[in-house]
């Protein structure tokens, strides 16, 4: 299998994009990534998307995007893995280029979620849960995560206020990201006063939806020519699954698919938690940030919030997370999120992250994208050479 490099990146701002359709959003990101790569063609296109059929009445999305960006005739496919669709599309593109089936591929994650009423969007998101035993019983994703968070607090003795640093850090970093949805700093008092959504999850524990797209250009590593900036290679790529329903798991407070996919990616990269200099985790809810940090080896069981309380998660901390705002403040256009995470790791490894640049010229970054409440989890490790 060939080693793969990320040659180009592109993204749109995450917002309520009333004047831009699904194809336009995807097209802007794809064309930006191709321009960054210095190319105008690719052998394949992989689209990560969850909700185009339910919210936009548009399937066969990959053919639509290829035609729109001037790649008509190019092999293309849509990949769906709930909120993990972006990273799943990346993994599909990686395997195609690594296997030699293609010499280049564009991966784009795109989602348009704000043209529909909130109840419709919430119901569409619930299709990523167990239809019989979760969604049909009235459980939304915020409700499922609230149950997990309440159990976590009970088991390990944490208070709700102990999770505030996750949101505060994300908002502080998003201030410096022009593509982020939210540009408002928050305080511990703001966090405590926020409106309750599903006890104990309040508005500042939850990520906002939005419309947006992000894209990457993949090529064999030997095709990369030095152009004055670090070359970014994919050092590890792995995926794992767990039960769709949380209540079917042996331990609802352990993300086994995060542990398994991270362990495989670490092995491929020849690295461990102590080597990772940036971790873009899937902080759709603050409880998921804590659980991901534990499953990936950055914190002991039940001690995820301690990293935030000790000031270890900022750009200059031991485990920098959400360095461009994360899902919490950058925004969470679900099918695109996994690609945004990779774009942001590439920015960090190139030294292009501005005021939230991790110091010391980082060389190793990890992104983890979660579909459902931990049912599908993909982990990628990138290395700057």
C-alpha cells in the first residue's frame, strides 16, 4: 500500500447559508482544495454526507458535485456514517489511492442543515440512533448524551461546572477562526447560567448545527514536491464500531470504538498518546470530549474533565483540543465535521493556524470523528515531514 499525503485543503465558513445550495457549498470547498494543491483534476471524488436525502431531498450527491465543479465523468460516491461521514469518506479515498486504484482523490464533507425547521432537523439526526430502541422511544441525541453525562457524574463524582473548560476553550479558539460559526467568548458564569436543554446538558454543552463544507486532495506521498511548507502525510487511519444503542454496551461510559480505532492508528503511526501534539476530538457534547480523552489514553478512566480544569487543553497545553473551535464553537455540519477536523490538523502542521497555533512546530496530530453516540468511530493521525 502506498503512503498518502494531503496536498490541498479547502473550507467554507459554517453559518446559516441561505443563499448557497448543497452543490455550491461543496463546490466552493472542492475548488479551494484543488487550488491549494495546484491541480485542476482528480481521479476520484468521495463525498461525506448524512442528511442530503432527508433534509435537502437530494441523493446521488457525488454525481451532482462532480458535475458542478467541472469533473463530470470522474468516479464519485457518497459515503454515509452518520456524524462520522466525513472521516469515513476520507478513509474510502485513502484506501482507493493507497491501493493504486487512483493517483489522486478529492474528499469533501458537506451538510446543509438550517433550511429546515428545528424539529425536522432533530428528527433527521435521530436516524443515526437505534430506530427501534432509542428514536422510537422519543430519545433525541441530546437526550442520549444527557443520560450518559448524568451517569458519568454519578459514577465519578463530578459536578456540572467541572465540564465548563471544554466549552470555554472551544469558544476562545473559535474567536481566531474566520470559518467558525460562533465568535463569542464565554465565562464560567455564562456556562452555569446557560439554558438547560436536557438535564444536565445545557446550551453551552452542545455544539451548534450549520451549513458548510470542507475538502482535501489526496495523492501518493512520492508525488509531493517541496514548496516551502511542510508536507503532511497520513500516518494512521483506522475505524471501529460498537452497538448502535448505548444501552446494549457492556459499559455505557466507555467508548470502545474510540479505544480500538485509536489503538490501531497509534500502531500504524508508531506513536502513542504522549506523542500527539494536537487532538481534534468530536466534542458534539462536552461529555463526549471527556470520554474521548479517556478512550484515547490522554486521561485515566473517569478523569477526562481534569485536563480542562488543570489548563491542559489550550493551544499551549499538554493536550491541545478544539484548536480552531471544535464542534462546540466552529460548528457541527454533521457530514462535513470529520473533514473540517483534518483541514484544521493540516493547518496546525503547516504552521497556518494563526493565533491558536500550537507552539513548537508540531509534527503529529490526531483527529477522531464519531458517528452516532459512539457507534462508528474513525481515528486519523497526520504527520508533518
